[in-house]
């Protein structure tokens, strides 16, 4: 199975349970391993035949920034949900 790996995506966001955490912007680092069949893109050399890395990064960051979650676990859940809904060809995200 093919995979796209994005490491060290820095998202500046409000995250945390405590009042003082909710008052500041904090860095959150994301690592994503996205399993997807890349054979079509490998043969065609066309962006439309693969997952757009820039779009994945932008959607992941926007999802977290909009939600301002209390828990990192919830942030991860929201990103997974968004990516599966936006890119139906994703086979799995570990």
C-alpha cells in the first residue's frame, strides 16, 4: 500500500482545557501518514490523480484552528474526519 507522509506540520492554534491555555496561541505539530493508491498518479504525472499535499495541510490546519479544541485527541479526530470526508480515496490513516 502506498503512503503520503507529512511530518512536522506546525499549526498555531488555541488548544487546551485550562483558562490560561485558552488565552494564548500554541504550536501544535502534526505528523500524518495517509495510505492511498498512488499508482494512477505515478503513471500520469497529474496532480488531479493524487492527493494534494498543500490542500491536506491547509485543511488540517484550518480544521483545528476553527474548532479550538480542548484535547489533542479531539483535534486528531476532527482532522481524520475532515480528511476522510474530503478525500474519499484515502484508504486509511493509522
